[in-house]
C-alpha cells in the first residue's frame, strides 16, 4: 500500500512545543484575569459591607451615649430634688 503524499509538512518537535507554550500561556493569562477580577470585586464588596457596618455601629454607639447622658441628667435632677 502506498501512503498518499502529505500536503502539509509535519511540524518539528520544537514548533509543536512553541505552539503549545503559546496556547498554554494564553489560557493561563485568561484564567489569571478572571481570578484577579473576582478577588478585586470581593474586596470591593467587603469594603462596602465594612463601611456600612461601621456607619451602623457609629450611629448605634452615638445613640447609646446620648441615652446615658439623659439618664445621668435625670438621676442628678431626681436626687437633687429630694
């Protein structure tokens, strides 16, 4: 049996390795970009939640201070009137 002649010459081992390295590098870059994007958005989300919790805590703490001052003033006024 005669094999038909090859139309395209076969690639050498070095060419196949180079092409494989280029494809692998492109795939790694694509995956890294997605990971960095995900990590970046997680950081933004975490900072947003942290800022909101900080505001809530500050508002709650300020209200507690105001209540303590009112209670102290009440106690001072009520003890002085006896």
